[in-house]
C-alpha cells in the first residue's frame, strides 16, 4: 500500500476513512493494532485493562465503547470503519470471556 493510501491523521487505510475511496482487491476484515498505541510487549491499553480491571469493569468498558461506535456509526468515520471497530471490540470481549471460562 502506498503512502497515499494511508490517512495521515488516523493511520488507517483510506478505504476505512473515506467512504468514497475506491480500493482494489480484498479489504481486511479486522483491525491491526496501531504501533503508536502499543507498549514494548506489543500490547495496547485494551490488553492492559483486560489484565488489570475487574470483570465487571472490563465488561462495562466494552459495552460503553461498542455502544459509542454504534451510536455514531457513519457520522464521524466511514460506516465500514465504525463497524470494523465494533467488531474488534466485540472480538476482544469474546476472547476475554472465553479466557475467563478457560476456553481459550
């Protein structure tokens, strides 16, 4: 992907930021962790919070964040971008719950 295809403000691919942007080929269904949000171990704030928060705190944070993206869907960023963000949070929440049950 060339530098012109990356939004300089968000760091996301342009097809995720601009709904009118045409992209050739398949589009990734999941979000990659942005390096600027990662620590030396490659973890971001969500990973750290999952380790340090109580289960109720983590569930509340996930519920709030997913709701935020749902409420603003298509108003701030491109609709597909918002859907992918919700999917990312939902997947992380599911992984957390499975880990609590010992299914992971």
